[in-house]
C-alpha cells in the first residue's frame, strides 16, 4: 500500500490539534495522560508537537477523554483555527 504525502492543510491541522491538546494538558505530565489514555508516551508527544498530522481517531478520543475535552469541541477549535490560518 502506497501512502500519499500529507497536504499542507493536513500538516497545519495536525499542528493545531497538538497545540490544543498540549494546552488542555497544562502542567499534567505526559506520562500521566498517556497511561490514563492507554497510549504510549511517545505517541502523546508526537501528536502534541504535530509530528503525526493525521493521528488515529480512537487515539485522539482516548487522550481527549482523559483531558476532559469533548471531541466536538476539539474538532471545532482545530477546524476553526485551520480555516482562519488558510484565509490569512
């Protein structure tokens, strides 16, 4: 299976998603969030820094749940910010 390269828009959304999750994490350690979400610490770190432009839905959902974020709110925040970035 050949993977297509990510678009600029996908990369931008990945960065915005990571930033939103990082803000929501606050001062809580990555280790704590990762353990509670059932994902690897490195996965959380990569998503937070935007190194995974299109992370798996269930991974994001697990992290968001631990952080007390509704997926709808997260999608709205990232989508709204990416639209504003595209317009600018």
